[in-house]
C-alpha cells in the first residue's frame, strides 16, 4: 500500500510538471504568433485602408476581430484543455504503472517452486517471535530492610546517620566513626561479596575496550571519538558478586524493625 501511494504521488507530480512546461511553451509561442499577425494586419486598417477595396477592408477587419477574440480566450482555452489533458494522462500513467507492478509480482510469485513455498511457510510458522518488552515490577523492599538492620546491628549505622553531629566536636565524631566503620565493614563482609570493577590501583592508566558496559564504567573528562579509550583510573568501582541475607519470615510492614527499642527496667 505504501508503494502504491508513493507511485500515485510521483506519477502525478511528474505528469503535472512536464505538461505544465509544454503548456507554458505553447502559450508563449501562440502569444507571439498572434502579436505578429496583429502587427501585419494593423497597417491595413489604418490610414492606408482607403486604397483597399471593400472586400479587403472587411476581410482585414474580420481577421482583426478574430485575433482579438483569440487573444482574449487563449489563456483559458490552453490551460483549461491542458488541465483536463493532464488529469487524463496522469490516470493513464497511474493505472499502467500499477498494472505493470501487479504483473511483476505475479510473475515473481510464479517463479517460486511450490516446495520452497511450503518451506517458507513452515519457517515462518516456526520462526521465533520477537521478545516481549520487559515489564517492570516493583521489587520487594524486604532485602533492603534486612541490609539496613544488619548495618544497624553490627555498626549502629542508623543511629549515626540520625544523630545531630553539630552537638559534638570533630575529635568525638572521629572516634565514633572508627567503631561504626569497623562494624559496618564486618556486616558487609559477612553478608555481601564485593568485587572491584578494575583490579588496577587508583591513579593507574587503564584502557576501556569497545563494547564496554556503560552501567559499570563511567567516562569523564574530554571524551571524543570511539573506544578504545585510555585514561587515568579515578575510582575502581564496585559490583556485587553474591548476597547472603537471612530468610525473611514475613514482608508485612509492621515487621520491618531495623533495631528494637531498648527499655531499661
């Protein structure tokens, strides 16, 4: 259908352009011819017309009227007939082109053996369908709650983040951070296995190969051209290799307790 629509538009503009060009040339030549005839007839109708007989004066007068009428109706006649002719010619070219296209399709289909048609049909039948677009589902936050609970239990991370540090001196904060760091690191070591994305030390020269994972490697600075790229490693990056969390007993929100409240009796 798209090819037929394209052929309809192309054939119309092609026929319209060439017919318009031919009509313009014909109209210009006709105007010049009528103007030349006027220049030839006008002297016989002027001051020297007394020397002519009545028949000649009448003939030149009729010719002058005919030339005036022809000049008056030349444009409507030429372009009216030309427009009708353009429409007829376009319809002829349109249907001729569509007929040739249909004939070519039938001949091409007739050249395909029946066996190959059956194979093509079977192949199309067993051809794997396009993969469905991924459907995004809200993941359960239970694992995140468990991880926060572990970090709170081992390093009291939530207590530290919720504390107003403006009430303490830098030395007091530094001493507290050491214990928090040790506890949180121990929690990560027990439940999460982390691997660096680059094994080289930070500050070393590394090469980013073509086809790199843009989620794992972020390029900064003056990035021009295509990979491979060579640059300075500013951060090794981290990726999770394995996570081992305790199995949850429930996912109800009322059980999302990060740390129990402590009441001394």
